[in-house]
């Protein structure tokens, strides 16, 4: 991943070079740069998917995922900066070409037409910029939704792991708990039997007293 970031930074630093050559070769260099950035974006996405899969095999899943997302974000931001530089250069080149064309015509008879073309060019550029802004907003919303889904998935995974851990702990503690419960029942039964014996001893009737030998017995 570090090699990808270095390559992206080198590509961004070299932007003035391809910008100069693009003035003579038309849109070929820009198309090649866009193709290169698209390929690098695909590599970043594939690398991120592989790293995520590897993270779920580790103990510290969340930290690993956060590092992977940070690396992807840095690499993607570099690509976006390069794409913005390409688009800005292309916009300026088109604007300069349009102005050159209008200046070459330079005829007072066609000045109104030139003004109309200039206005249309500005309007088209504004519309393109608006579409680009709308597209960027849609991508940002999609990214936010994907991040939210990922957080929900991570929370479910973490809750499931915690529940599995609790279940395993309950299974491990079950024999000891059962033994303690049986001993408690046994002690209670012994106490109940002892109470019944004591109560029986207290309620046993007394034997009749022996007769007095000096007292005459009634006929």
C-alpha cells in the first residue's frame, strides 16, 4: 500500500509535465492519465477488500479495519487530487482554445455571435460543474451509507462474539453451579429433618405418674 501512495504522489508531482505535452497531443495524455488513475483506484479497492478479509481473521478486528480504511482513504484522496488537477487543466485548455478561436475570428460583424458562444461556453461549464458537484455529493452519500452499513455489521459481529463468549462461560460454569445447587438442596433437607425431630421431641406426651402406696385405693 505504501508503494501505491508513493506512485500516486509521484504522478501528482509530474502533472505539469503531462500538462505541457497535452497542449500538443490533444486529449490523449489526459485520457491515459484518467485510465491510469482508474486502474490505481481498482488496485486500491482490491487491496482494501483483501485487507478487510484478513482483518476478520485477527483478534483486534476493529483496529485492523480502521487502519485499512485510513490507508484506502489516503490513497483515494491522492487520486481525487490528481483527477481534479486533470479536470482543471482540461477546463483551462478548453477555455483558452475557445478564446483563441474567438480572437482569431475577431470580426466586428461576428462579435455578437462570439459573445453568444462565450455565454454558452460559460453556461455549459457551469452545468458540467453542477453535474460534477451533484455526482460528488451522490458518491459522498453512498460512501456514508456504506460506512454506516459497515459499522452496523461490525457491531453485529462484535455482539455475536460477546454472546458466544458468554455462552461458553455459562457452559463451563454449569457443572459447578449444579453441584452447588444440589448441595444446597441437601443441606435444606437435612435442616428440615432436624427441625421435624426437634418438634416431635417437644410435643411428645408425658407418662402418667405412679400411684401413691400410702393412699387407699377406692373400691
